[in-house]
């Protein structure tokens, strides 16, 4: 019974990692850059949702929509101002810029909302399902998060596979120069990717804070790094991989906390990651690309 | 045009980084300006004022604590200077709770200003970095809130106004053995934080001595994985704990209480002084904290005259904000130093080293009554001895435990 409860806890946090990881993997797969500010866009999304619910008193569905709208806009603005001018320069320059954007967002949030923590009210109003005399509890948040991550994953897979823009994204991902020669607007495609990634971040922020209610300017950074790990674990650039990596990371983390050691759970999680990467360097579902010389 | 936009953005970014500091230094400036006339007056009356300095996080993620201590100290300084007699000049420097170079450079700034007595630091990391310096400089140090044992043990010139962490843990265990002798206890703590670990170790040692039934003693988390505390709560639930000890800050405690409620787990939660503030978390459903027991040396709802007057003044100075125990600790620190200075005949002309020797003599023998305790004394290591106080949250306010 115990193990089932731990599994559910693991899936709950894993599904949150999965949604964040989907955003990471999208941007990396197509723009070939690590957007370290992704975790902080999540935090902004959560704050927007918190403000709309608590200060304006609007229903939670409106707050989610507002968070998605603001984050999408924020993503486009960040991309246009900070990353677009660096297109074509070394990837290190873009990486450092991303770290700068991350600090900028955290400091700006501290200025606007102060550093004292806020308690996020869950957007899920469903009563928890209690099984076997309350020994096993499945909260509404778990169901909603898991459902949302599956919907997002399927949606992204269909989008990149079937639509015109999605196909353009895949082309840019495979070979940027060739795509440009084929008449694809590379800049615009990358901007669209950022917009989608940031919209996902808003959803992730709301779900993260519904699961773990503490909201601070640094709320996004640690889960962001976890999710990045999950994306690498599952094979960065692969959409189902991010989902699988996130869920597995959550489960391994929870089970090692429960049965091995709470203090060493991080060491255990990251040891598993190292072993997987030694055996499968491209991650669980990543594609091994042959370098042609 | 492009360059202009880039410049504008760069300027905005720089502003956002420093805006916090700006408001901090502005406030320090107004304090200095307020103090100046009384300072000059004092110089005319009794010779120069005693210079007391504080370092603490006035900006950044821990600024709540630093600003509270400074606010409490300012009230004490205002009261003392209004009395006439020995005057105090007070200055606070920002160390951002950064134990490395920032704390020491804030301390050095105060030394350049002519500080005679050091009334910091607010956080343990900074206090440890500065403690060694004060030993070399022979400057007396009385920290309001740096609670690690190592701070007081660094030198004979260092004293603490708050409980040391292991002492707080031990008194929590004693309280439990008196009030809940049959409880099955679970302990959740932050193993990456010296404050939390210190309390947990002190608690577990005392609990073993007293024969308390501790069923879960290793449900730890770290700063890196504290985003999810559901496993630790589940462990306590499965072990049948009806009392859960939470020696960490209210930020994480709010998470524990919320999760426990969703899985319909309702033991008695027991917190330490870091739990103080949980009722003020924006958006937190305070009914979840109903029945929560916490050890705090200061209760802003107390009706004694000293507390009421302090709370009223603090609210006036700080936009209606209710003072927490950090503010009360700061207030007591200034009064303890003032009493000792008067008794030892220290004034602005005494050198820092002489003041240090005289104050050590005073603190080893004197007894102080303050907001955070009555009949407070210090042992030979500079650690405080005072009666622990605990409250229980009832109908959304603290009620002293009988």
C-alpha cells in the first residue's frame, strides 16, 4: 500500500517535471539553445495566476488563461531582445545571456512581489480520492497534472508532425541553413517555438504551484534544473522522451527518499542519470546522430 | 535607435538589480538624519554618543529578518535617546546574509565609521564570518538572532540574545515530555541548513534522554529537493506519528501543513522560532495552522505594557507591519547593551577594546528583563539562559501554552 502512495507522489511531481521538460526540449530541439530562463518564466506564470485569483478575484480558469497570455508575450519579448541579436554567434554567448535573463526575471519578481513567500491556492477544486480506508490518497492535482502533461505531449507531437509550422520547426531543427534555402523563415520559426515554450511554462507554473504551494521569486529555478535533467535523461529534443524522463525522475526521486535515504536522494537520482547516459549517451529516447565528416 | 533601446534596457536591468539596495540606503539615511539632532544634543550634554553597529540582510531574499531587527533596534535607540543621559548613535549596514566577503566588508565599513560595539549579525553565516574578526579587533559582539553554537564559541567577546539551536531543540523535547508524554513523534528537518540540523540534533539527544517515543528521526530534506516534501509527510503518517516536529522555517512548513491536510493527516505539528510568521504568509489558509504549537520568545498579541508599547511604535514606523521575534530580539539587544554601558560607565570616549573588556564583565554577572524573556542571564560561553515560551495557534492567533 505504502509503495503505491509513494508511486503516486512520484508521478505527481514527475508529471510537473515532464511539462517543464517539454518546454526545455522544444526550445533546445529547434533553436539548439539551452534556455535557462525557462524556470523563471514558470515562476512569472505562477505569480500572474496568483495575482489574478487573489487580487482580482477572478475564477481560476481565467487566471490560467492570463498566465498563458502574459508568459507567451514575455517569451516573445525575451527572445526578440535577448536571443535574436545573438543568432549565429557562439552558443556560449547565448547560454550566458540566458543565465542573465534568468537573474533579471528573479530580481524583477523580487522587486514587484517582494521576497516573502506567498501561498498559492490550488486551481484544482476536486476532492481527493481516498482508497482503502484512507491509506491511499489520490489528489485532484495529480490527476489534472498527469492529464495535462499527456495532452500537451500528444498536442506537441501532432503539431510538429502534421502542421505546416510544425514541419518548418522540424526542418529548422535538422538543418538550419538548408531550411533557410528551402524558403523557411528561420527567425520567425524560432520565435514561434519560444512563444509555445513560454505558454507551456505558464501552464507548468500553475500546476507546479498547485502541487507545491510555496511561491517565491526563486520557485522556478530548482524545478527548472530538475526538469532540464529530466529532458536530458529522456533524450533532449525528443518530445515523448521529455515526458518519460520527467515521470521517471519523479518516481526515482520519491522512491529513493522513501526507501533508501532522504538525505542522499539527490545523489541517487543523479547517479542513475550518469549510468543511463554512460549506457545510452543520447538519453532514453534520444536519436543517435552520426556526425558526417 | 537600436543602440538607444539597448541602453535603455541595460539601464532598466541595472535599476532592477539595485532598486532593493536603494530603498535600504534611503531608509538608513533617514534614520541617520533623525538621529543627528539628538546626537548633537547628546554631545553637548554628556560627551559623545556610544556608536553601535549592525550588519544584516537589508535587501535580497532574507531581508525580512534584517529589516525586522533594524526596526526593533531603531525603536530602542529612539527611546533611549529621548530619555537624555547616555546617547546612542546607531548604524546598520547591508550584508545580504552573504557569509563570504559581503558580511566582512559591511563590518569593516562600520569599523571605519568608528563603531565601538557590534550588535550583529542577523544571520548565522554572516555572524560566523564576522565573529573571528571581532576577536582580532577586540570589539564586543552581541548578536540578536545568529543562533548557531559556533558563533558564541568563537571567542569570549561574543554573546547571543537568542537560544542556541541545540538548546532550543532540547527545550522543545522537554516541553513535549511534559505536555505530550505518550506522543509518537516524527521529526522532519532540513539537513542542508545548520539551524534546522542543530535544533533536530539537540531535540533527538534530549528526547532519547527523556525516553520520548520518536518513530521517525531521519525524514530530512535539503535546499535542493525541498520543492516536494510529500514523501517525508507520508513517512510520518505511515509510522503512525501523532506529533510531528518541524524545526525549520515557515516557508517549507506551509507546504507540509497544506500537503498533510490534502491527505487527511492531522497530527499535532510542533515548530520552532523559524515558524513565527506562518500566519502572515499571503494566500495561506490559516485554518490549516489551527492547533499548531510553536516555540517563540515573543508574542505580538501579549497584553503587557512593554509589548503593547513596542508593537504600537513598530507599526507606526513600518507601515502597520506587526513586529516578529527578530524585531523584539533587536530591541532587547540595544537595551541590554545600554544597561551594561550605563553600569560600566562606557560612553563615546571609551575605546572599543576597553568597552569590550568592561562589557564582558557586565554580561557575565548581569540579569536583563526584556521583550523576549524575564531574568535573562548569560553563561561563560556567552550563550543565553532564559525560560522557553511556547504558544499554540487558536482561532488564528497565538495563545500562550499553559
